[in-house]
């Protein structure tokens, strides 16, 4: 359908014309900001810098008279200048940067903080020089009015403190810190002092900390501003690790107890989290008398009056329960377990139809909070299994496990999928109790959940199949009838989605199935599916993952009929497929087969089909084949695969002589050079057998020659008498020459008359010897023909099999060689007899 356009008659009267002009003026005003954004010639002139200036001179010039953006560029380039010329940069550039930073904007300040930190990390100068040149600039800008700039400089200073020597830190940082932490200083100054003291805790000994730092810590913990108290409370963990257990018990713990009762919720939250992180530093008495009452108080208030701590409490509950496990009474143990169960279902509708906390209408903010709480409970589920003992899992926690795996919110189920493997390991022999939840998560509607579960799917399935780590491995998941449908459904859902990485990951993990289910189940439910993916999917990583998994399935399939069927399909549908894309995937599959199978298996089924692709009409296929040829050659063993080596050489010869695509020809040349450097493995056992056969054959031939010579010596006298009756040179000379030529012809033709595979009977020789010779001279630099440009090992084995050398002699060529030798010896005897007859004639005359 075409859109309907309504044309109205335009009125060009004077009044309306002025209206059109006003509209045009409005359009002009709209375009003005775009025009103003362009640089004027004067602005361009001010931004132009002389190209002949050096890096240092240009930096000084831009910092002195350039615009802000140019100065920021110089500051960002400071690490490069320090690497190139540190002395001049410190002498001329850094003072200019110090001047500019006093009036610089936020962008340049942030850039300078990052550049100073980079210079420190790259160690362009010694730490002494750095502290002398850069430290004072950093300290000057710590209290910048912009919080982001102040934090950036603070991060740089904290990194510098770790590298500075103690004396420098004491004089330059610690001593000024005493005055900066006073109540009379600004809020920003006191916040910076809190973070610096946390970093200094590991820099000095305990007695220095006690004398000079701990008084400041106490003062800041009692600051009038809750931001300062919160910041100092979060640094108490670092300070406690620096001062040791005794001072932590006497100084830090009382401060934490007081901060836990603070009027500000942010301070109480910081105190609670710090208390949990320091739990290991407290002894049993401190835990039972001080920490446990505080934790119980937090738990009680979290539902009533202090919901701000609820999320943090749910996140740390597993650590708390296991950290306080030794001091719990049975009643307290049950109370904390019930508290965890309550958090796990917080915000969900119960079976009776109303909320757990009797709320009629939850706000969106509350719902997000409750989802976070349940997600944290899912995160802590493995820790709670340890808390109740895996033996009591089914009685105490299975109902919660079921609820979390079926939670309506994706983040909760996602977290359960991530922790599923940890749960399965902890349950060990009782892992069978959660197989239904495994099927549920495999069939989850969210691919995020499936992706999280697939990460450890092989390990989970192995535990399921073996019934735990300590059980036997006889079963093949017979107790989970829904597993195979769930696996196939998961793959199909991943295949129809746009998240191909999840699909690829799933196919890679499915390679574990031969260890889990039977070969027939794999053959009928998964193997043909992998082949379909290779043929139909459009994503290369997915196709490769399916190809490798299919090869694994084929590797563990012991039924010859099924094996042969799959091999036949791979060759026909991929190797001989109509689409060049399928033929490329066939080469990928062959690469996986060489990785997973034996060399003899590849040579038996795939060697010749791979070489067939030298005739492929698509250059990309031939190019990929050339890249694969070194691996193909590495599968050969001599003398067992001598005939396959000949086929490989003939295929390379054809590519050398007939390839017209210049890119493919370049790869062929590189491949030939690589093949030249390769050594072929030798089958010692087969080689010894052939050696023994050849030795026996040569012994028989020598015996025959000796017997013939003995007979010839007996008849030599008769031969000299009858020689006068024969015409000299009538038959022996030409016959010997013909036989000798025939023998040479047989030897020369034996290289090219090897038995070829029927599919390779149409391979032509090089049509132009000069062109082949010209190429190989460019490859090898020695003017060899293309027939001689293969590897030494392959050519030796090839020529040895045809010309009768000691390595692999050919019976036909050996016989021709010895026949020519006999004929030459007979020719010599006849020439001697002719000389004797001439002498007799002269004497008679």
C-alpha cells in the first residue's frame, strides 16, 4: 500500500509569505549551534603548532600558551615523555604541569592523576626521584573540591605509599596526617585521613601504630560526621591486620561494639561487615560474649526496625553461621537455621495465599530488596549445607533448595545454577536427591540460567552417574529418565536463540556424555544432531564445537556398523558436499579426528578423501587443505603407508604445476618448504620384516649368480673354440645394448608407474617441465624440478621403493638391475673371445 498524501493549496499572499519567512528564520536559528561548533580560522591558527619543534619543546609550548585540550593531551602523554627523555621532562615539562594544575579543570586533573600513577608503575625513574618530583604535587591536590578528582589523587597516593620507603612515608605523609585528621579540618580532609591510615597499617611496626596512629583512629571513630565514622569503621579491618590480635582485642573490638550501636544505619552496616570479616581474629570467648550478642541483635532488628542491614546480613549469613558454629547451643543452631529459611522465601507468596511478613502491597523498592536477599541466600546455600551437615540435607534444607531452584526471579535461579556443582559435591552419595532440580534448571526458560549451569555440567553429570565421589561407577544415570530429554531440549532452545556462545559452550560440554550415558543413546539422540548442526548452522564456532563433539562420540562408539555409517556420512555429506562451506567443515572435522584418533584410523578412512579436495573448484578449500597437509603427512608411517605417501606427493606435484590461484600457490610453496623439514615416523617392526625379506631375496639372487658363473666357467673352453665359427658382434652386442636400455627404461618408469588409487588415476604429470623447474628453483634456490621439491624423507622412501636402494628395494627394479649386470658380464666375455679369435687367425696366416 502506498501512503496517502494530502496536498493543500498554498497561499502566497503577503501575510502568509511573511509567515513562511519566519518559519525559515526559526530553522536558521536551529542550525546556528552546529555552525558555532566549527572552528574559526583564528581558532585553527591558535591551535596550530610548528612541526619542527621537538617533543619537549612542543610540550612546554602547549602548556604555556596552548588551550586546555592541548594541555590535557600533554599531561596524558607524560609517561611517554618520561620513557624517552626523563631528565628533560623532569626539568622542563613537570614544572609547567605543576603550574597548570593549580587552575586546571576536572578533565586535566583526572588525566594527571592517571599519568602520575602510570609513571610510578612503569618505573621510569627511581622511587627517590619520584617522591622528590611527584609526591608533593599529589599531596597538594588531595583535598580538591571535586570529590571525583580528590578520589583519583587519593588512589594514586595509596599506590605510591606501598612503594615509598618508611622514612619518606613517615616524614612526608604520617607527620602531616596528625594535623589533617583533626576535627577542625574539613570533612574532605578527614575522610582522606581515614583511608590513608588504613593503608599505613601494614607499613609500620605495631608499637609505632599504637603510639602514633591508634589515637587518631579512636578520634575519627568518634567524629561528629557519620561519613567519617563510616569511613574509619571500614578501615578498621586493615588496621587490625596490621596491629595484631592483642591490640585488636583491646582497641578495635570495643570501637566496633560502639559503632554497631551507632545512630546512623550506614555506620551500623559498616560495623557489622567489619565484624564479620574480623571473625577469625577473635577467640572463643570474644565470639560468645561479644560477637554473638551483636549478631543476634542485628538479626532481630533486621525485620523490625533496621531493614537496611537485611541485604548485608543475608550475604554474610553463611560465613557467620560457620564462623560461630563451635559456640552455638542446639537452640541457637536451630534459630539461625530458621532465620535462613525465612530469608530464603522472603517476599514470596505462601501456600495459604498471603505474604510471609503480612504485607498487603509491596513497593517496587521492597521487591528489589527481597530479590537481593533471596539471591544472597542462594549464594550461601553450600555454606548452609555444611552448617546442617550433608546427612541432614533432605530433612532440613531440601524444601528450601526446591524453592530457590523454582524461584520466580531469574537472578535467584541463576545463582542456584552457579552453586549447583558445589551442592552436588557436598551431598556426595546423596546427590541423587537433587536430580529433579537438575532437570528443572536444564529446562529453565532463561538462557542465563542454562549458561550458568552448563559451566560445570560434566562434573555434575559424572557425580550423578557415579552416585558421588566414593561410589562405584556401574550406573549410567538409569534413575534419571528425564535427563536425556532435558539435555536435548536445552540444546534446541540454545540453538534457536541468538546467544550462540551459550550454544557453543553447551555443545562443548556435551562431549562428556560418553562417560555418562550409553553408546546407543548417544547415537540415536545426539550424534546425528551434531551432524545436522554442522550441516545447517551458520555460526562457525558452533559448527566446530559440534564437529569436535561428534568426533568424541565416534571415538567411544564400538559398534562397527554405526561407525562406518557415520564415517560414510561425513565423507559424502561434508567432504563431497555441494556447498564449499561443508567441505571446509570436513577439513575441520578431519583435524579433530587426527587429534582424537590413532594415525592408522585416519589413514584408513580419511586420508584419501582429504587428498581428493586438491581437485576442489573453490580456492578457499584448496588453501585450507594446504594448511592441513603437514598434519596429514604426520599421520604416515614408513613403510606401512608408502602408497599413501606417493599419493600425497602426486597431489602436491599437481598443486605445484597446475594451481592458478596466486594466493593458493603462495600457500602451496610455504607448505612444500614445511613438508621438506618434516620427518616421517618409521614403523620399526614392519621395516625389520621387509628388511629380512629383502635380505632373503638378495641371498637367493646371489646364489643364482654364483651358480651361473660356475656353469659359465665350465663352458668357457667350449665357447672359445666355437667363437671362431660365429660372426663377431652379430647378436650379443646389440642384444646387450637393448637389454641395458630396457633395464634403464624400467628403472626410469618405475617412479611413475606406481599403483594409483582409482580416484587418483586421472592425476596428470607436469605439463611443462620448464615451468615446474622454474618454480622449484624459486622455492629451493637449487634449480631442482618440482618432482624433487619434497621432503628428504619422503623422496628417499619414494625413490628407494622404485630404484632398488637399500632402504626399501623394489623386486622388479632389483631383477632388472641384476639382469643388466649379467648382460654386461656376458658382453665382456664375448669381446675377449673375439680378441682371441683374431689372434688365432693372424697366427694361422
